[in-house]
């Protein structure tokens, strides 16, 4: 049991040594891109929601 755990830890370490890790600049660029796109998508969805809610309120309150 302990031998299997040790072997699994060795295999994990060997696999992690083969990973091609991205540079800090690549990670930061990707993170900034995700934040910027998320802000734009959030603003777009907020504006569509606001326009639709005002439009529905206008039509439904006007017809009563």
C-alpha cells in the first residue's frame, strides 16, 4: 500500500516535470483579457436587461 503511494507520487512528480508551464507574462495577459471581456459582457447584459425592462414596463403600464 505504501509502496503504491510512493510510486504514484514519483509518477506525479515526473509528469509535472514534463508540463510546459506558461510564462508569467502569458498568464497575466490571459487574466487581463478575461477580466476585460467579462466587464464588457456584463455591461452589455446589464444594458439589454435595462432596455427590455423599461420597454416592457412602458408597454404594460400604458395598456392598462
